[in-house]
C-alpha cells in the first residue's frame, strides 16, 4: 500500500503522515510547494510520479471569513482542487479520501446531521467544500468523503491554542455559547482515516470525537484542563460578529462508522486531556 497525502503542513495532514509512518505504510506527503491543487497539470504530474494506491486529500482553503472576500481562490482550492485529484484518480484507478466539513449543511435545528442529509451550505467556504464533494461523487466510485468539525492538532493554529495564547495576557475571554458541535483531535482522526483507506468500505462518513458542547463549554474545559484561572463570558453569535455565517448546529451522527465496521473516536474530553498534556511538554 502506498498513500499520497495532501496538505501535510496543516493539522490533519501532518498527523496522517505520522500515523502512516507508525504503521510502516509507504507514504508521500505534499503541500502547495510540491503540488498546487489548483493546477491540473501539477496534480497529474505529482500523482503519476507518486503512483499511490490511495490519495488522502486534506489540503483545503479553511479561512472561513476570508473566503467571503476571496471566493475565486477558495473555489479553486476547495472545488476545482478535488476535481483535479479525482480526475487523475479515476484515470489511474486510485481510491480517494476527501476530507470535508459540517459547513456543507444549513447548520439549523438540533438533530445530528446524517451523512446522506440534504446539503445546504450557508457560506462561501461551505459552498465550495460542497462543490468538492460533488466533484468526487460525480467522478469516482472508489471514494470516501469524511466530514469533520472543530479540529485541533499539534501542527498549526486552532481554537485550543488560541484560548491558551489569550490566557497569557487576558483574565477574561468572550466565547459564543449558541453554536454546538464536537471537538476533534487530529491524532484520533488520523487513525480512523488510515483505517478507512485500507478498506473498500466506500461512502460518506462523519468523524468527530464523541460528545457535544458549545464553544463556550469547550473554552471552559480548556482552561480547566490547563489549570488556568480565566473567566469565560458566554456571548451570542450575533454579539460576537463574523463575516461568514457559522452553523449553530454542527452535531453530526457517527453511527455509520460502527455500522461499517469502524471504531468511533474517543470522547472529546479525553482527547482534550491528552492534547493539553502534550502541549505542556513541548
């Protein structure tokens, strides 16, 4: 088995490469310097040279607010990029795992989203990731689409690191309390993605750590875990303000994972505990 991973400078791609190495699976990691996903010729050249059995596509334009003002670039990365990769995978009979997002849904209600629910993105970021999903589904039979949310990992920026950084010179922070979802540790997620790509159990999946919380509750847990006396003030999304519309409901059902023989991820509280401990040792 040989796996090509995109976006290896990001949180998830970084941990996927570590997980592949841990299992002694031959792998090749690329980022924009090695393979610009917006350039079809670059994509074809790199994939042909790498000759993988599978591509795990983690690279994405993830600046949700900036996407509202940079629609063209966001679309080239999140929609055209997956299409370029899927086209080559189809031609060479390579399986593809595309990492997507809860932002493809409307973000309304309180029911956990099922993998086959109607997609109604409410932001440029969500719309372009939806278009990426459509490209993969249109071109391939051998595909996994894995929707994730609220990601944190060792490599790169994330909410946990932001909160801990704020704690260095703030004794109070304001965090939204009307958006709900499941924090997701890339270390845990990477293991699942590698498990998946070793199989032919294709389809659309949701993968986050278990358990639901608001961003406010997540922030409180972060400071408690780190032993920091920071006061967290709950605010509404409207009070906080942001260019792009955020989903109020990012709950996603992961039942399909167990139905298809995969293990669900551990509770987010357990993941956070492990993550904060690792950060403290760095």
